[in-house]
């Protein structure tokens, strides 16, 4: 008999995904450029299900039922292109090639167009959940033709994480839509982690020891903040370094790495003109942390408060930190989802934001209790932004005194809170009846005759700044 589905790439992600497929009863063809890796996976896990290993790509392709469903899990970029190029001559019309790696959505659009021209389906599937997710049930965000989803969707839904039996996989939209949504997922993940980091630094400044901090996060994880990242924060803070006996976080170098998806999220938002300042600040916070020369020079030259502070009521302040964390998180999710909605309009994807929130509820890194609420708010009404949803707006209003108090205290004490501050700035900007943009327009008109609109009349206008200061209808200036 022929295999139901194939996986190319037997590194961590591909081998775990293949095992997940096999455990769910599929006959899985597997292939890796370096055959010894395939052999090792089969030797260790072959007993878990029906694996069909091939040493040659042609044999792998021939071992699959049609239309062939081939999931590529190799290093994103050139590895993916090389794999696709070697597959093309072996495939037949209607076959489905899935890229499960972290591809740039622009690459996915290019590859989809190329394969479509050859009569093949190309699906860019964002897969989140790391290696454990790949094995036990990830969140899967597939983009491609509707037709290909009919053949592929049931398999992806079967192996995905579940919430009350509902799969964390759904059709996202055409070409790059799935990888775009996965990219923004990672961008939100950056913001989530930055906020958690700011809360940690503030709790530390309050004098909590690592056990107390771990307990605080564990308590928060039983309420509105209930999420995977808060849960593992508690575990990381509790970890004692075996070598030194110190808390492990105190031994880890404070320079954050990144692989690019956060940066891509901000770049795409800049192209779309969508404000995602929480995500941008989170990317830049990692950049500052990983810039030793800048930090060393600034530590020498710059003075300011030492980062310590006193509060009258410690427990009340800890709860205010929780409120700042929750409110900031809501703003980051709102901004990420705004970016997805805007991209849907720009790139012709009919993205259902409620469905995106639905498949992020389990399996992925940003899984959180909040996502069920976001799903239901988007499902209930056509929201311009999550922030306008009545229950969300009410809870933000309730959290904002604490949110503002935490930021004000941190600023006075010299504790950097770029994420919390960016989130609050967005909240205050978005709700302001008047913005400083009127002066910006005045300045632009002064030095560049860029014109402005008036609040009390139709049309565009220009002031003759350098002559008599009179105003003219803008058409007259050309
Ligand atoms: P890696 O990203 O480490 O890639 C290793 C795999 O790519 C091996 O199978 C390797 O084959 C293959 N490969 C390379 Br490198 N160049 C190739 C080429 N030119 N032609 C064919 N195969 C090539 O694997 P991973 O960590 O399992 O991640 C796979 C994908 O999943 C990536 O896109 C990653 O971004 C994404 N992802 C990873 C995670 C995670 O937690 N690690 C989470 C979510 C998504 P070889 O054995 O012959 O060298």
C-alpha cells in the first residue's frame, strides 16, 4: 500500500511531526537529505507507527498515494528552495507541497505562484509549539488554495492540538496568509515575553526573592493571565543553578537572541502602516540587550536613579504589576490582530480573525486563556480593534490605574519598562480626541508645502508661510 502523507526533513521538528502523524494512524513516508538521520529516527521510533523511510527522494515520492501530500520541515530559506526544486520534476499535477517551516510570507507567495504555474499546490503552513507541540499537537496555520485544504485539512486538524475537541488548525487564506499569521504569532510572543520580563524586574526591585517571584507568577497563572508563557516563567524563576546554587536566571547572560520573525512582523507592519509599537519595542529591547558596546559606553557615561524604589503597600503594588502586564498584553494582541486584519485587506486574504484566535488557544507558544475571550469578541461583532470590545474596554479601564502607577513608579526609579510604556502610549493615543498630528501637518506645510485639511471645511489647504501668511485652497498652489 502507499503512504498517506510524507515528511521531508528529519531534524527535531520534522521527526516529531512524522511521529505525530504515525501515532494518529497515518502511514508516513519519511526522507532526509542525510540518510543516517532517517535511519536514526526509524531505529528509535519505528515501532510507534507505520513509517516508510526512503533513502532516495524519487523513492519517497513514489511511495505516496495521490494527490501526494508532502510536508517539508527543513531549514527555512535556501534549504526549502533546494528541496522544492528537487521535488518538482518528481511530482504530478494536483500534488500538494506543504512548507511547515518558518518561511517569510513573501517567500511563500513567490513559491506558491511558481508551483501553481506548474499545476501543483503549495501550502505555507505556520506550525507553532516547538518540538513538544510538533509531537503532541501543535497549532497549525495553513495558507494555500481552498482545494488543497480539502485534501490536507483533515490530516492537519487530526494532528493539531485540541480545545474541547475543536482542532487548533484551520484554513487561513490563500498563498502567504498562513505564514503571515504565524509570523505575527511570533511577534506577539516577543511582546508577551518582554512584558513578563518587565514584571520580573519590577518584582525583583520590590525585593521579592526568586521563590516569591515564581509563586507570584504561579498565582497569576490561575487568573486572567493564565497562559503557557506565565506558567513556564514560574518554572524558570524557580530553577536553581546546579553549579553555583544561585537562581539560574541570575547566571544567564542578559543578552536576548532572536531569529527574525519579530523583526519581520515589525517590517510588515511598517509596510502596512499598522501601529505595532509594543512588538517593535520588544524587538528593540532585545537589540539593546545584545549590544555590549552601547551598554558599556552608556553605563560609563549616563547617570540616573538606581532602579530601586519603595512602595507603601507591597501587595497592592504587586497586583498593579499584574494589571500592567494584563493590559499591555491585551494591547499587544490587539495590535497583532490589527496587523493580520490589515494584511488580509492589502494582500487579498479573507482572514477570519476569530478563527485565528481560536487556533491559538492551544498548541502554540502564546496559548492563553485570554484567547478564548478574544475569539468570542471577534465572533460576536465586526471589531475594528479588540480594544473597542465592550468587556475588554471595561477591563482595561479597571486595570489602568495600576498600569499607570507601575509605569510612573518605574520611570521615576529608572527601571526601563519600554513594553508597558508602549502599550499605554498606544492606549492613550488611540483614545485621544485630538492628536499632535495637527502640528505635524502645520510643520509639513511650512517647510514642504505638503498641505493640510481643516476641521471646518472640505478640501486641502496651504498657508503662504514665507509671503503674506494667507491661506489658499491647495489646488491653487500647483
Ligand atoms: P533545522 O532548521 O535545524 O533544519 C535542519 C533540516 O534541514 C535537516 O533535515 C537538514 O538536512 C535540512 N536541510 C538543510 Br539545513 N539544508 C538543506 C538543503 N539544502 N536541502 C535539503 N535539506 C536541507 O530543523 P528544525 O529545527 O527541525 O526546524 C525545521 C523548520 O521548522 C525550520 O523552518 C524552523 O524554522 C521551523 N520551526 C522550528 C521550531 C523549533 O522549535 N525548532 C518551531 C517552529 C518552527 P540534513 O540532515 O541533511 O542536514
